[in-house]
C-alpha cells in the first residue's frame, strides 16, 4: 500500500502570496479562505508509520502541524515519522523547508549531485549536521530504496529521471556550483511500494511533455503533474510579472502542447495538478478553466488531500 498526503499544492509564494493582489489571492484572503494553499510538497509512506517528503517547502512547519500522520509518536519526547526528504530540484520552494527540520532528529536528504552542490554551497544548510542528516546523491535512471533512520530498508523504491526544466531561478545569470544548466536540475520521480508493486509519478516541475515522458507515464495509476500556469503568458497578461511559464521551466495546463492535452489518452487513472501558481484561474471554483480541467479528469487538490494506492 502507498499512502500519499498532499502537504501543499501551490507554486512558489503559495496562495495567497504575500505581496499579490491578483483575483485568486484577494479571494483567498477574504470570501474563500479555503483557497489558501501552501507550497508544493507531498509525504509518502508504504507502512503508514515512516514517511518520506518529496521536497521541503518554506511552509513545512505549518504543513507538519496540519498533518497528524507526521506528528511525533505519542509518549515520545523527541520523535518524527519523517525518515527522509527527496529533493527534485534546488528551487527555494523545494529546499528551504529543510531549515525547519534542524532540531537534531535523524533523517536523510536525497538529491541529485547538482542540488547537493547548492546545499553545500550555502552554509546556512550546515545547520543540518552530518551526524544526524545524511546527504545522499540520487543517480538518474537507477532505482534506489531510501533507508529508515536506523538503516532498515523502507520498502519504497524511487526511480529518478531527468525531465525538461530549468535550473533554480535565483541562480539565473550566475554560476551554478556545478556549472551550466543540465539534466539533473529537474527530476521526475517514480515511487513504488516494493511489496505491492503500486506506484505513482511525481512531476511537479516539467517544461514539456516529451514523447519519452509520455511513454514512461502511460497507464500509470497516479500522476502528480506541473500545474503552475493555465496559459504560458498568464503572468504577463495579468500584469503580475515578465516571465512566461516556459521561461520558468513550466508547461502550461491549456493549449495544444499543454499538460491537459498532452496527457489525454495516456490511460492514466488519476491525474493531479501540483505546484499551482496563485495567478492560475483554475484555482477559482466555478471558473471555466476549473471546469475544463475537471472535465478532462484532473484533480485540483486541497492541502491535506490523502490518496491511497
Ligand atoms: Zn496572486
């Protein structure tokens, strides 16, 4: 069995974003507080006891408080069910939650060498001491089984693979510690329960649905997919910014090459958008974008949504 909890569904900045007065952010602050959403991350477990986070968002502390599955075990003075954190990129909304896990509990961080280099290069992450927090490199296309803090096998198999994306935004125009933009800056994950064989894909950042990617995820029971923007020029049209979705390394939901069209007909049982930006009208209940996405079989999850495979 695989249990997956959506800790947060929003893109960087969350909903509402601190400095944003767009229609979604305004509605989330006033008449529809249930639109509020924290930054994208999921928790995964195959035994219901030990959990792995996929990415650690700046909202992690709030997410852990809101998620009973991730509370310390009753009767223990110091404990966390979090056995490890798997990072799929080096963006602020994927890594800074690590700083909230700094109280001496043992766990492991798994990331591509390029992302580990970013952590190494930023000394603030040294607050996670080597003694308690191991940093382990992920090699693409080579499945691995993350371990529990006592070294026991977790029963979960993770396969990471490169997907079209971009390096971390804050490194744009600056030297990446490893150099250049390259495969490994953005990873997709296939996560499986070794005992039951149940599996799903995590692709919260993806710039294009290539034929190779479509082939890989065809027939999957569950796919979490990049839902950052509804249309590529959404931020520009709304007057919120100068970047396109593509410019940020994110596919749009709509359009001929968008996620909805690209993943249609791939026989995927459950499709869930994640990393949804506050500018995206799909967040508004009753919007035609929301109806379109739902009619195409997509779920727009609320924080705390649990899916069991
Ligand atoms: Zn906004």
